[in-house]
């Protein structure tokens, strides 16, 4: 099997950040664990009960909060870069629109194919990114 490219490795790194920082404890073989092992255990328990592709309300909420934090960080970095590189808010708005389209493609095309993600999960994930973008734009356009 071919070694994955750097772009794919970086993408995988980004989408698994919530898995690696999962702060809640799970019990595995009598031990309380956190982070990636706890996340994997919680996901396995939910998928055993509800089937492949299910994340359950708790994990969807947790991942949604992580997405909102990611959106806020993305807005901050994008604002700084657009001001420094282009000196214009127009570049920021274009970047946010392009990011929204890329996220929609990821959530509705890529994630369902690679992780069996259900449509409702895709909707929640997309909204947790796009709503902060919209709020930021609304606050700065008016």
C-alpha cells in the first residue's frame, strides 16, 4: 500500500484533534483512561449500540463545540492574514465563503464515504463552522 501524501496526513491530523484531546474519562479493562483511548471507547460503545456511522448526541455535541472553537481560531487567523497580506476585508469574506464550500464538500461528500457519517451529523458539523463565520461577518458588515 502506498504511503499517504503529506496533504492527506495533515488533513487526518486536523480532523482527529477532537479525538486526541477528548477530556472525558472512560473505563477500559478496569482502568480510567482519557484522550484518544477514551474517545475511541466512547465511539465504539455508541456504534455497537446504534451501528456504524452513529456518533450519538454526546459525541456530536462534543465535536460541535470543538468545531466552533476551530471556527473561531480560523476566523482569527484569517482576519490577521487578510489584513496583513491584502489589507482588505474583502479577502477575508472570500476566504470564509471558500472555506464554507470546502467544509460542505467535506461534510457531505468525504466524511460519509470515509467514516460513514450520517447526514444529520454532517448538518450539525457544517452549522458549527458556518454559523460562527456568519455571525462574524454580520457583526463586521453592519
